[in-house]
């Protein structure tokens, strides 16, 4: 395990499946895919975790989409970490 939370792995999976996304798209995908979050992922949870994946781990790349919106993309290191996690759990990724 890479020291990530399940929530952080779920964010990596969204970026893997959807490609580069802005924060609110990631939020909506998490809410739709994972009922365990109670139908709502708050900004206070989402953005600090995204920032950690960018700055502390280098698994996500952050860029400016426009003056108000950032876009997040999975890096090669993030993809490798996600694939390793899926293998640990005995699954397969497309």
C-alpha cells in the first residue's frame, strides 16, 4: 500500500476512468459511484485530498483550466499506484 486512503484511491480511479477533470466533476463522480459517501462529498474533504495527491505524492497533476477552474489529471506514477492497488485487491483494470 502507498499510504493512501480509500477516498484518495477512489479519486485516482475517477481520474483514470474519466481523464482530466475539474474538481466538481470529480466530486460528482465520487458521489454517483460510491454511496458510502452518503451522497455528498464536501469541498473541505475533496480539495485537501486532491492537493495531497498533487504535492505530497505526485500522483495527480494540477493545471489551470481557466481563471477560476483547475483541472486535475492522473500522472504515470498515479496510474501505476492505482494498478498496484487493484492487483493487491485481486481485481483487474481496463
